[in-house]
């Protein structure tokens, strides 16, 4: 842990205090990744800026065409949000797989994205939701499709001192699923995960978005599989083809958590099960 | 016939439940002292290094920094006295595993100490190292221990295995391996050392074995034992992980305290605890069994290797226990067991619940199923045909006495689990296949022949004037319930109210060296020592009670009955408090020491024949498992288990021990996977070293079949380790039964099952 931790009371105050802070500084939200990294000896900032309680980041807001989830919203708040359940079913389906109840009371969705882990359950499901991310730096705001936000393991498009305001999800009626294969029944980092959203019409799906966790350097949008599934009936054949196709999109590695070949196969198995759950 | 007992066999509340539940218990790190300094370890970054120099030049600039402590500060002998003396308190020229403490720093705060430790510079040259225990035993391996890297080796030889194998109608052979297990105690290692004005040292230590700490601190400081006092703090879990290594941690704290003249606290972080503290040995075994046409086992050959790590610590004894039990609890005429503990440049492994048995039990109980299949018998029927019974001889030639309920256990588990209906392979439901698997084990209680010189225990029972009873023993509470069970034994013997008895955490100055708190020996050893101490007190109390009752006009022709703290006779009664007051008034001696030494064992190291342990406990397990045929994920749905651990002192605590042991065994079997890469531990944390959670917990069905042991306190044996041992093979056998996949290595990861399923599909 650094010697200095500052806590601005609003965004304006944050932008004002930035120039006076040590150069090696990081934002601290729920702390569930950062504190762990500190304990493991891989986080060496001189200063943490606690943005966990910034009012501008703390709410879920429903507008006419979209739902906004502030980056500081705790995962457990999303779990109990009716608006989230209605407009981002894949995200809500991911939450029981997200760490443990106590960590969900601390962790934020913004932190989950900013940490840029390929296995982030929240980030992966948000990619399937087709979310955009809203960023701010000293009053300047910009918006990115979330898929463009992730550049690699622990790498994002965030500029120095830029922070995530929140995520925007277009309001459209759709179904969603999130299936994860972890090391035990719950509370583990995924070996492979699949998030799916689908706009259903009659027996067919119109638009589909498939995202994969832990099988690529980033939470991966499976573009080809998603395109293949568009406007198809979810027959056993289609599902089998999609699950074969998705195996060609992932590029998993072998590490302490699992093996590449197994992970690849699991992308197919999980997608098959996710699609069946929607059909 | 059961005696009438007031406290034994009753689920009395745990003595330490409340303070632990409300967070009032004082663990090592909770203790504060005036002028307290803090130490942190400087660790070797590489698997094997030649130390060229150690410099604290940069650390010295840090506010709060006090001093560096190296081997040069050791006034005693720089050899930690464990079994063999190859582990220095602090290395002089060579450090032998990544994470080994090379030096210590002392500072005003724990934070400053950790920062200072990171600033200490070790200049070193890397030396070639050994990582794989099987390669370590090869001729051309780099030598790091003796001239063959063999820390220890044992044999058991009986009959002729070659001849039996040749004649056999059926044989089964296989190679099996198991990985490390981390104790995952909630409280990491730690100690506080306080220098005394006479040059002595008082040490507060979280430990299973205060007398090992005593040995080590006295040796490191070079001072006599009577100047060293070890006080065990409330210990937040041990499981074997606080057997030997707390002595090292405490010695380091003591060296720092001796150098600075101030109290020093040394508390481990989780990462360094993973990297440097003891583990369950990874094991490798090649096992072969032979059977005749009728399905009688005729021979067993075992080659068993444990990965000892960089120093010998407890490896010889762990290996010995594994050796004795390596063939399983069966009648076998021809046996050839050869075992080795190999040295590698990794964390030294030591004690862990089961102590060298679970690794080889996984191998032999998996293979028993394979042999039964070849013979064409149901695995339970096959076991029943071959299991040990009272009067039978074990593979070491030991004749078993009447306290052996193994067959009854197997029949009980068979019946309760519905084995006969479930054992035939069942059709999968969609992607999910269900199967059931079995195992049977035995466990030598106590230290046995290899540890016989340590197998004794003392007790001090002291009845105060107000009739409260203080009991000091040399074995420890570490979560298993010793304070409670031992209080029940004391209360029963004295006819004191249970509430009036307090058993204390160990103070090494109050009782003689009672050996370690290991090997499921505490109830047996400390229990017997308490009974010995309490017997003369009991006589005085009972005589006094009799005379009080007689004086009160009780009809002395009636028998006096003592129960639940009340003495009654012929219509009159008197309570324990009044009787004790009278004893004190009569100036009777109300404090006694007790001593219990385990009976002799006759085991010979040359051929492995003779009595290995004084008495055995037994277990049988059936596991029902669901396997996802696409993902290879196995989920244990239910475990049926039955144990013969002698008389049960506290049923609720016994069930707790059983559930905990099953879950810990299942966790090792399915999930726990500590990984080394190029001599460096890759996942020293609970993010990537995964243990079972309550969500993984199976349903339990636990039965005790109490075969009384005449030599035990109120006929108890020992049970702490028994429930863990047979779980892994039962689960592996259930996976095989469910889907045909035989996985030969623990943990039984989905990736391994998935690979085996592909082979099954290709057949």
C-alpha cells in the first residue's frame, strides 16, 4: 500500500487536486484487485486516489434509449437492480459467478473493466451486452465501444489520469446468458466463460452477441460466431456449428489455471449450453 | 458393558467456542507488549544460491529501522534440532530453496520491517538445482543431499513377491502421483519473543508442538532449557503445518529479541507462509497387486517416493508412516515395499493430516478397484474378502487385537450408501454421469516405533481452594477440540462439574516434554496422563466425600454414587465444591502430576517386520460423484463414512473432525494444485491455489462404530487424521465408476478427466 491515499469528494475536486499528487498514482475504487496486488507485491504506486464514493460515478440511471451504470456502482447493487435485470440480462446472469458475496459488496463495475483482466466476469458480459464506456479526463469526456477499450492483459485505452464514468447499454429487448467454468463451484477465476445476448423473434434469433472470457488477451467479442448466428433458428445443427466456429475464434493459453486445448473445447461446450438455454 | 459416565460420550459445548465466535481469542498477532519491535524475513529469490554477501546499507536509511540479523548473530549451534540436523536456523553459505529465510530485519513497525526486508541486498551466485524428485534419485542428478539425494528410505519385506506374481491368476499394476497440499490454516505462522532479565527468553508461539519450539529456541540462543519458556497462543489451525516449522519462526523471533534486547514480533504474510512453511509431500507410487483365482490378494509390491524438499525436517517419519500403511488394510502374505524421500530444491515438506498415508492410499486403493475388476468381483465384496480382522497379521506381521471394526465399517457404509444397487454402472442423464466409489483404510494411532522415544505425555491437575480445576498438558488445542475433550476426561475422573474444569494452552514450564501434538495422539496420550494425575486426587476426593456423607448420617451400607459433580449415598448428597473445601481443610494434596508412556513396539527397520504401532483406527468411505461428460467437472454429491476410533469422547466434536477431514480430503483430491516452475512457486496465494468452499461441500453420512481400546482413556483411540485418508481414492473410484475415466493423479482436475474421457470415447 502506498504512503498516500487521497479521497476527493467530487469530480471537480479530483481534477483540481491531480497536479499536486505524486507522479505514480492510481485510482482506487472497491480495492478488491488493487489491494490484492499490493499484498502480492506487484503494485508499487506512490499514491492511490480513492474514487469509490464519487457521487458522479455511483448510480444506475435509466434514460429514454439507454441504461447508464456508473463505474462506482457496487456489483451487489447491480445484482438487485430491476433496470439492470431488464436491460442487461447477460450482465446480471454473470453476477452470481462474480467472486463472492463479500467481494461483490466492495467491487465495482468500473474497477472490473479498468483492471483489464481477460477473465473479468463483468467486463466479458458487458461486451456481450454491446456496452459503451464513458471516459472523463479533467472535464473532457469521450465514449468508446467497450470492445475497443481493452487492448491486452492489464492494458486499456485509458490515458493518464483518465477515469471511467460508467457504462451505457442501449435499451433493447433481449435475452442473455452467462456460463462460466471455474476451478470450483463458486468463487474462482474462470478457465473459460461465455456471455451471450440475443434478440429473439419467434423461433429465431435476430441479432446475437457472443463474448468469451479467459480465452484471449482481452474479454473477446466473438465477431464471426455472432455474425453466423444472426437471423438463424436455434436448431441443434446451428448450435453445433456455432460451437465449432467459436472454437476457432479463441486463442487461450496454458497457465496455472488451465490448459489451452481444454479451454478451447470449453468455449464450444459453454456456448452450446448458453444457446440451448436461450432457445 | 459400558460404564456409567457423566461426561464421556456427551456433546458438551466447546470450551473455546465463545471466545472464538466473538473474536475475543488472542492469537499471536493480537498480543502487544511495551517496546515491541517487529521482524521480517529476507528470503532467497532463487532455488539454490551461494550467498556472497548480505547488505542492509539501503535499509539503514529507512525510518524506524533497527538492525539486520544473520547467522553471525547465532550464539548457539546453527542447526535446527528436528529429526536430522541439516537445516540451519539461518544459512551461512548456501540457501537451498526459493523463499528460504536468509536473514531477518528488525524495525519499529511491521510495515517498516517489511519495507526494510525488501531493501536488503543479497549478492549471490546461482547453483544448479534439482526440481523433480524422481530425477533427483537418478545417478547423474545434481547432488544436494548426501551422495544420492536420499533423505530417508525404508523397506518392508515378507515372503516372495516375485514367486507370488508369477503364480497369480490376476495382477494389477499402476503408477500414481499426488501433488502438494497447503494447510491453509486461517492464522499464518508467527511468534513473539520477550527477552528476560536473567538472559532467558519467553516465547509466545502459534504452534502444535511447544516442546519443539523449546528445543529450537534453546539451541539457537545457546541457553539452558530452564531459561526458556514457551507459551502457546490460541492457535488458528494447524493440520500438521504447525508441527515443526513454528520452531523455526520462533527461533528467528528469539534471535532478533536476543540481539536487540527488546520484545520482537514476527508474523508471516500469506505469501511467505506459502513459499517457506511446510506442505504435504507430493507423492509418487508404483504399485502392483496379485490375486489368486478366488480373489484372495497374494502379493503387493510398492515403490513409493516422496518429494522431501530442500531439508529433511519431518520427511523420515512421514515416509515411515506411509511405508507401514502402503499395502492397505489387507491380509497379504507376500510384500515388498521400498520407499524413498528425495531431496529437491523446493519448500521442505512435513506433516499434514494423514502424514504420508493419503498419497500412497490414493495409489493402492485406486488399484484395489482395478484388481477387483480384473478378478470380476464387486469392489466391496473384493475388499471384504481380503480385509484385516481381529487376530489377523498386518504386512509388518503385527497381530491385531479386538479393537478392529474394519469389516463392520465396510458393511455399514455398504448398507447406508445403497452400494449394492448403485455399484453397477448407470446410464448418464444427458451430459451428467453418476458413479459411486469405495475405499477402506487403517491408521496407526500415535507415533509408533519410529517415534517411540517421543511417545510420552505429562499432565498437571491442580484443584484450587474454590474447587475450580486447572489442567495443564503438553499437547495443544489447534481447533480440533483438545481443550474440551481433555476437560471432559478430567471432569469424569474427578467427578468435577465440567464447567469447573479449565484446560490451558501449553506452558512449557508447567509440564514435562509431552512430544508433539500430531498423529491423532492427544486424546490418547494427554488423556491418559490426566487420568494418571487425577487418580490419586480422585481417591482423596472420593474418600472425603464418603466421610462427609457418613458424618451427615448417610446409610453407609449403600454404595456411594458419584455423577455430574455430585456424590450421593443412602439418601444424602454433597457436591464437588464442598468436598474440595473439606479436602483443603484437611490439608490434603490437591495437585498432582501425571505421566503416560506408550507401550513398546517391536518394529525392525531392517526388514520392516514387527509391531509398528500400538493400536489402529479404521475408516471406510463411499463417495457418490457426478461427472459432467463434456467438461470433465466432477462434483462429489455425498460421502458415506464409518469410523472405528474407539470410544467417542464428544460426539459433536467427532462429527466435526469427520466433516472437516472429509472436506479437506476432497479438496485435495479435486482442487488443490500448488505449482512450481523452474524451482519457483507460481501460485503462493488463495487466488490461484484453490481450496474447496462450503458450496463444494458434499452431503455427509457419518457413522461411528466404537470398538473400545482397553489402553485408551475411557477406551478412546485417536481420530484427527482418519477421516481424510480414504477420501481421494473413493472419489477417484467413483469417477471411474461414473464414466470409465481412471485418473491416476491428484488433484483429479477436470482437464485430466476430460483427457481420459476422450480416451474412453476412442475405445
